[in-house]
C-alpha cells in the first residue's frame, strides 16, 4: 500500500544545521550538508492485482522479442514432457506392473512431479548449451562487449540498499563501482545513493561516517547521497519504492544493487546504453558471478555458479525471451516502467505467510512490469557482474527460509489478472524449488512403506480361480528400478556435463578452471559434496516449508558475509537432529530390508555426516586447501577483473574498521555530528506521539555524571530514540568526557 513519505535526510534548506544548537564541544563554524538532491517526485500507484493494468497502448509482443520464441518454448516443454512420460511409464512398471496399488499410485505421482522438475531443468539447459556453444545468442538488445563503449545521454541512479550491514564493507564495494564507472569517462550520468533501512543505532552512525569518508575520498558531494528511513515499512521493496516516489522523476534508469554487489563500469554503461536504445525494455538483468569465496561451502557455490550458471542462464534467456525474470539486484531498471507498474500491494490474506507484505518482491515486480507490456531481458553473455555467496550452509539456510516464505506467497500472486503465462511459470518454479524437498522426503517415506508392505504381506504368485502357467511375481522389479534410477541420475547430472563440454568452446573459462581435467575433477568433487549436503538441505527446506505453512514468520535478519569458521559446538547444536533422523531411518530401513538400506545409502550417508560436513564446508582452511591443489577455482581468481581489484584495495583499507558505539563515534567528530544533525527529522511537536524510550533515555542523561556512564546504561532502543533528537544529542555532548 502507498505510505506517506518517511522523513529522513532533508533537501537543501532542510539540510542546514542551526549551529547555535550544537554542543559547546563543537566549533561554531559548522559545515552545511546537502545529503540529498532536490526531490523530483514521480507517481508510483499501488497495483491492483484483480484489475486490468493500464498498458498505455503498448503492443502485446515487444519489438525485442525473438521471432522464433514459440518454437524455443515448444522445444523445452515437449522435451520435458516426453522424458517425464517415458520415465513415469517405466516407474509404473516397477511398482504397478500387475495392478495399481494405493502406495504404487502415490509413489508414481510423486515421482512424476519430481522427474518433471529435473527434466524441465535439463531441457532448458540443453537449449542454453546449444545457444552457448553457437555463440549466436545472449548478446541481444544490441549489447556487444567487443564494440566501442557507447556514449550515454540519460541519467541513471545507482542504488545501494542496506540493512544493518557492515557499512565499511558495503561502501568499499560501492566505491569500487563508483571508481570503475568514473574510469569510463561517463560518471556525470550517474548519481549514487546509499539507501539505509538500518535499525541498529551503532551501524546507523557508522554508515554516516562511512558516507562522509566516501565523499571525502572522492571529492564528490554532488553525485553521492545518503538517505536513512526512520521507519522501514515494507523492507527492501518499501525502501526502493520510497526512493522512486521521492527522487525517481529526476532519473531515467536505476541500477539496483545488493550489499555484496559489484559491477564493472563498462558493463553498467553498456546496459544503460541498451536501455536508451530500446524504449520498450523495462529491465535488463545480468548474470552475477559469485566471487570472493573463502570457505569450502562458498567455493562450492562459486564454482557451480561460474561453470554451470552460464549454461542455465543462457537456457532461460533463450526461451524466456523478453519475458525474463528479476533477481532483485545487479539489474538496470527503467524508472518509468517500475513506477508505472511495480507498486507493491499488500496481499489480502490474514493468514501467514500468504498475507501482508510481499517478501520476494523482485519476481512480482518483473511480472507486473511485463503485465504492463514492458520487456524484461536477461543478458548472460555480458560479463562484469558479481556477487558473493553466504559462507556456510547455516548462513544460506537463514536466507533461504526468508526466500521460502516469499516464494510460497506467490501462490496468492499467480491468479493476478492479465499476468503473462511465462511470469506465472516463474512463480511456479520459485514455489517448486521449495516444495520439491518435502516431496522428496515423502517419496522416501512411501518407499519404506512399500518395502514394509512387501515384508508383511505374503505375495500370491498364482491368484484368481483360473489356472495359469506363469506366476505373478512381486510387484517391485529391482532390475527395472535400477534402470529408472540410472535414467534419473543422467537427466539430473546432464546439465553439469553439458557445462563441462561447453568449456571446450570457451578457452578462457577452461583455462581459468585449471584445464579440462582439473575442471572435471572439480565437477566430481562439487557433485559428491553437493550430493551429501542435499539430504541435509532437504530436511532444512522441509522444516522451513512446514513452519511457514503453520504461520511462523521468517523475519528479516542481516546476512552474515565474512565467516571463516563456525565452532563445532554450534554445528552440533544446529545439526544433531539431522544426524539423529538419519540414524533412526537407517536402523528402520535395515530392519525392514538390507536391500532397502543400501538403496537409501546416499541419503543416509549425508544425514549421518551432517555435523562434520557442515563444519568442514564452513571452514576457510579447507577452502584454501582446495585452491592450493587447483580444485574449485574460477577464472576470476586466476586473472582478477578490474572491479575485483578495486574492491580488494578498498576492503583492505577498511579491514580494521569496526562498528563502534554510536555516541563514541559522534563525540570526537564535529563534522559527523553536523552531518547526523542534518539527517534528522524535525523535533517532536506538542501533542504528537511520545516515544517512551526517548523519555527514559533523557532521564538517564540527566542523571549520569559523564559520557562514559551514559553509554554504559543506555539500552539499544533508548539509544535509537535519543539519536533521532537534536536536543538529546546536544545533551549528551554537553556531558563531561
């Protein structure tokens, strides 16, 4: 829903600080900060999902749509369905060759859904493989990195939303992007905004200090801005929506980043030029490459994304065409399209997780822009877009649970009126990514029940009253089951094999991964560890789905970025249940049938090894060992791109900087105090709502003898409230040191 603008850093006249009100500890000659440009509002209506969108006469088929897109989509679905029909037919022979049973029907339905899931991925990857090796596609919209860098005409805002992140680290990355864009000679076409939704008072003040340092380092106070919302309504979607409504009218495009995003200036300029050249395009999504992984887990993710990612991305770009998806960052968006069509509504359901704020807003924003007849494109062939991976399975599970809730919410969005059927497929795919885990677990449990049935129900080889020459053998055919298993594994692993073959057409990638043999060895290692981790992830996702369906909210926590080690006791605390479950299922399977036990060995082994697996993969030591022997390496580590070099230099400069107490950060920096003051809302007026934390905090400030005492007794909430008041800050600064 549309919200009133949150008061944050004000414009021009509002930014002036009354120096007479500042503490006696400060100089009387205070700087006047302009932390935001003049507001240029633009209307961003909240979308009605039950009404037709206003398409403003735009054609149904965008000019940038591939002419043979229907054939591409037909190929993907025909291959997926054909493979699934054949595999399901064979599976039916395994369990139901002599008549359908209830358990046989259940396992057949589950198998069909699971197999279609992997067959669909295979078919898409096959199309991507052909596109990748032919080198005919991927450079749509006139983007070609071999051409001279185009000149820009229009203006783009680079947006860095942040929520309780390490500000030194975030702004180091943003400065690397800033310097890279300046190096193209077209920096005048870009403004940079730090959009803070931070709630931690210490991080908030540290953000302001980092922003101040950013401006000082660049000498640029006309293109670098900072805005903190004092009420983070609707989280990231609300953060971006607030900026668009207040400032979007002054820009043609916005580059949406995440806290760990990096993009080459050359890449950014080319995408912005493509937006200028294609007026019907609403969004261009790059393929971010995962980099800077140090733990074994991060390196596994990094290698998989670098090697398999292009094949997968080429595939979805190949058949999505101008109806692609948005991943929430490392994409350039046309502000007119976003403001016109992507105003996020609240879902009407009162029951969590289906009601309220849309959490996975990026999928929905892309779908709504496409509903409004704007083209959405992915350009996997364009290099220079990067991100980082969570360092451990534990960290990715925290993020994954939030994504799980957001994707399950899309059940309520799929019926949206006039939504493209491809956009509905995107949302079904997102839902399926989490539903498959409970289905996999259910298939294992049903398999055990089938074995129990065979154990306790005596088979009748000669049934009926008619005399027959040949017996009816038991229903489960182990030989045919083996062939179905092999077929499943081939379809599941084929995208990885296709990605390895594609390396032979890409010498840079092949060399950067250590050569074809080392790359193949890394694929085997990644597949082995990934296969062992898969049952653990299955239980994690199944638990997440069940808890969310029961109404437990996932919350919104800051992502841990740099963790090189997790204590073993923490791993034991978090994963002993997975091991216990594996032991119980293993004992039960052995008691039922040794053959069932050996059949389930891959799943059981992963669960039994859950604790050492998570501990080892979260370690930087094992990640460094793999790099030393040439496994799980990527080209960006062998020859670091310019943006990664810049990022490393900037992060080294701030590596020793830590977030300090907010008041201790302010007390010795009059310039920071002036900046902070300029970002505050007006003081409370008589009759307005009273913040009790502010009242208690002011009483404490009146009773303490010095600043040290104040910092020791103020709570988190009291500190947050006091930092929003010029009067309270002046009171603190007037205390003896």
